[in-house]
C-alpha cells in the first residue's frame, strides 16, 4: 500500500485525540475521528471545539475544509475505514488510585467487532504497563473472524495549552512495537517531523510515559519543598531554582514553585504509577511523598492568606485564575477548586476572574452562588477587594494596569500563588506582596525575617 493512502483513525476526541487527529491531518494524512459522545462529534463537525486550546480552532476549520479530517459519529465506520487506529480515550483514576481502563476496553471491543483487514492499533492514552497486552487479548476475544492486527504503544506527551506545538515539534517520539511493519508504519507517520524517535518494546513504552509524568510531578514537589525552606530561612526559591536549573543534569524547566500541580494528567498518572508498582510488590514511597507535598500546598497557601489578612470572614477576595494552568479552560484537579472551597468555608466572599475557565467553574459550587461573584476582567474582580489572590499565571495578569488596580482595591494586598508577578512593580505602588517560597514583604516589615 502506498503510504499516502494509509488512513488514520482516532478513537476519542478529547484533549489528546483531537490535537492528535488534527496534527496528523496537518502532516498530510487522511484522518477520521470518533467519540462516544455524539454531541461532541456534532460540535466538532460544525467547526466548534469542546474545549479551549490555542491554535486548534484554526486547524479544525482548515482540515474540515481540506477534508483531511472527518469527524464520524460511527465508531465502526472509523475502524473499518482506517489502517492505523489510535486509542485516545480517557483513563481516569478509580477510588483506589488505579487506572480505570473501561474506555480502553470499550475501544478494543469496538475495534474487534469491526476488523475488516490488517490494522495497526496504537495505544496513545496513558495507561499502566501491560495495557497493550490486554488490548491485544480483548481484540482476540471479541473479534469476528481472524483478521490480522497488531497492537503498538506510542505515548502522547502533549501539554494542554501547547498541545499542537508539542505534537508538531516533539522532543521525542516513543514507539513501542513488536514487528518491523508496525515500527515502519509509525515511523512513516511521523517522518515529516524529523523528530528523535526511540524504538522500544511495548512494556517499556508504557513505563516511559508513566515515569515521565511522575518525574515531572516529583520535580514540582521537590522545588515546592525547597521553597518552604527558602521561605522559613529567608531565601528566594526563584533564584535557587535558577541555580539548580543551570546544571544540565537537573534542567531548568518544571522548577516553578507555587500552589502545586493540577490537571487531568499529573495527579492521576502519579496515582496510577504508584498503584501499578504496588501490584508488582513495590512501594514507590517517594511518589507518595510527592503527592503529600502537593496536597500541602493548598493548606500553606490558605494559611498565607489568613496570616496576611488575619480574619477571612466577610473579606472580599479577588481570585485571579481558575484554570489548572494558563492557556486552557480546564479546571480538572485545579488547585483553585480546593483553595476556593477552603476560603468559602472561612466565610470569605470571592470575586472570580479567569480568561477562559469561568464557564466550567460556575458548575463547581452551585450552592454558593451568593458568595461567588463572576467578573468580566481582572480589574473588575479586584474592585473593592481586600486582597488579590493569583492562582493561575495568565500572561494578562503580569501586564495588568497596576496603578488602576491600586485605585480600585480596598486593601492593596497581593498573594501570588504562582510567583508570576514582579514585586518591584507592585511594592512602589503600595501593594503588600506575598508569594511562595520567597521572603514576604510584610514579614520583613515586622522583622520576623532578619
Ligand atoms: C502533562 C505533561 O506535561 C504532558 O507531557 C502529558 O502528556 C500530559 O500531562 P499537562 O497536564 O497539560 O501536561 O500540564 P503540565 O504543563 O505538565 O502542568 C501540570 C501542572 O503542574 C499545572 O498545574 C502547572 O501549573 C504545574 N506546574 C508545572 C508547576 O506547578 N510548576 C512547574 O514548574 C510546572
């Protein structure tokens, strides 16, 4: 078969599947995509996006028009029409922390029931080691007839907010496969990218993904732990991180201290990795500590707000940023949810603003409507506030009109949970500035830190 004729199918059009489908379309492949949520498929077919991701709307319009991307409501048709099938469905965590693989199994069954010739089935969703083997077994169990197929693993390393850039300019492409044919097909798919490709077996590829996300979480908790010491001892965690990151063995990224990691991936992948290790009789205790340090961030931040303001009851607090990170509207496992919940319990009134995540956040505390005010801008949220709390480092917060904000607030106080603001801009305007892992201006004033 000529490579230009090989067709790609994507099962699951979420934060991984949709960018993947559009990325392959952009690379020139003919791609169909499906999702069990028919409304989502309809929305995408009509040119709408189910979530915010920079650059995606333009790419979707482009490839609906070029017909290189076809959203299909019928999973069977997607399977029958494709040569390479990417499984991009969700792998949420269960109560006990282990990965819930029911969507993966569902996709495998649908593939089995619609096999109509050789298919390369690629596990892209993040899943525990041995999932590829289970997919293979499930297909063998449920297939009609005996068409040939192979299961490979090609983990995604897409960050929300930069998913298309990560897809089209990857640091590495990991391909776990058994046969030369599968390796060759997948290499061809990625050929236009000129990326570094690592070829491995299936189990290894699966572990690379889990180990990567767990390591990123570990880096974040490590710098947060060091930040706590900096704060207590009167050092600056930003400078410490810079000094650490200059060593290429450590690397400068993922050393931003703050209110910790959230999102759909890092928390659940860490839990799943711990759970997998446990199944093999191993205790990944260092990763349990990583989780604990991250949970403690919420408490440390709320206590910081409490120390700065003394009493929280009836205080108006501007909350800048609700998404778990900038450039997304995703609030899954966002620190903002836990922090808002604690502040509401303390009797505070919250004036919320996020450039993208307001709609999602409105559904989180429906019973607290009277104490939550949704604002149209950062300045509006700050109006009459006793403090501004920064929970997501959106670019627009760095460049906000600070003199204007100073005029509008009731008390010029900022608690920066992401260390993203410049105290040398704020302090001359009269703001009291608190951040994470850095000496606090107020503490200096009262001589707590010498
Ligand atoms: C992650 C992985 O980075 C990506 O490779 C994988 O494929 C999917 O999961 P994502 O969930 O989009 O991506 O977010 P990421 O950029 O990793 O950030 C996760 C969280 O860590 C965010 O809440 C972010 O604010 C926080 N973070 C990140 C820090 O607190 N400090 C840092 O230095 C970096």
